[in-house]
């Protein structure tokens, strides 16, 4: 259905272009909250005064940062706004010496693409949180900068913030850059973030975004948090005049004020994720289990075949291949809503 020449493991999550009957597919390939955005966002867009789009977005950054700082419970002055986490990862890759920077893999697709020094698990083993923490400690003894997603994408593994902070305190001459795109999905939400560790650790930079939890990935908002003056100066020096648009800031700020909605949907998603895990384990025994996020990773020696089976059954998931640097072969499946769960179960039953 996707064409014999296409390598489906190169297709980004959420990219349904060129897929047949894309509008009728259940898209579990991207990690955005399928319950979002909050209804308040639709109200804000319907009542938007179009004249607010006429001037340059002078107040957009302040609007976004104020709402995000309040949500994260950090001082607004600790945040530097940008166009999503990838914006900051690209900045880091352009600024830090490539031979002195490494990424703990498997990891987010753009992180593996941007940083050439990959530190994978031992050959033939499935990664664990403890193994990733050990690789972070080793990497920080050998590199000036280490990049990590936590909770990890695509495996879902999570290293507690205090354990990472302890490693950083023992390696003060190396900086850890942590992508926390999915920390919002943990039961503790933003309380599980490294931004909450006290006393603050100077050699940590945290990359954050509300886009996934609030179901607004169509906007591009994110922030860099750090107590390290060098990193703050570097990020500030590379900023453009208007890092985010007024529309992006409006949507994100309205969503971030929907705290009750966020708490309810987080609980619903994590509950559905446990049902998803049980369903997957009954069919694929090597599923990465016990992770605190809303998606699950299914190791597979032939992810393209499984992807194709599910696609024919009307469900699209994200496939990864070990042929690509830093990747582990398998599939990432995002938790559906309660109303969509029976459709996923039927697709799994129909797949070969």
C-alpha cells in the first residue's frame, strides 16, 4: 500500500502523506495526545480578533513564557522560548564541537541525525533505564556534552531526575542536554522534571515543550531551561527577533491554562496505555513494559512487515530499523483513546 520502493522505517511519525485512505487511518504513529487539544483552544481560535495577526508578534514570547513558567512552576526568567525542542537540538548541534558531543541511543530521530557519536546498548540486548544511566555516566566522563531523551523516545524508559542530577554533580566538566518532551505524560507530570531538582545543577540543560501532552504539535513552541550561564548566553545570542508566532503563543498559552483537562487526560491516557501494553504482550512477548508514558515499543526483526500488516488493517504505527544508525528494530505504538481501543484490538487480531 505504501509502494515497494519505500522504506517505511524512514517515515516520520504522524506523516500520513501518500498513504492510501489516510483520512480513515487510525494514526498511532505519532506521540501526540489523541485527546487534545483542550476545548478552550477551539474557543480561542473561533473568537480570535484577526487584527491581532497584523503586527509583528512583539508580545508573543512573553505570552507563551509566562503561561509555561506558571505551568512548570519555574521562574519565567529561567526559560528561553523557541520553536519546539528540535529548534534547540539544532542549535546545540551547530554550536557544540561534534567530536566532543555524544547522544545516548536509541533516541529521538532528529537527535540521532544531528549528533554523530552514538552510544547504544550492548549488542543483542534490549535497553533499560539502569543501562542508559550507566552510559550517561560513562559518556560524561569522555565527552563535553551528552544528549539524552528522558523519558526515552522510542522505548519509553525513564531515569528519575535525582539519579541523573547525581551523575551530573559527579561530572561537573560535562553538560547533559535532556529532551523532556514526554515527562508531561508521567503520572507526576512536570513535577518529574529536572527543572524541579534542588539544589539546582549547573551543568544541565532541559528542553521542554507543551506540544505533545496538549495535542498541539501543529504549533511550534518549546523552551530551554538551564542554570548554566554559558548555555544561557549561547541560546540568547542565537535567538531571532520573534522566536514564535502570535498564533503559536496564543494556542499554547490557552492550552497550558487547561490544567484540569491535562490532569484528566493524562490519567485516561496512562490507563489506556496499560490496556495497550497488555494487548501487545499477548501478541508480542518482548514488548518494553512498565514504562511511565503513553506509548509502548515492540521489538521486531521485521518491523516493515508488521507495519504493513497493521496498515492494511487500518492502523498506522511508527517503525524503526537497526539498519539506520542509532535505531533498534521495532515499532512504537501510541495509546489510542478509549473510544479507539476496540479498533486497535481488531486491527491486531486481523494482522498476520
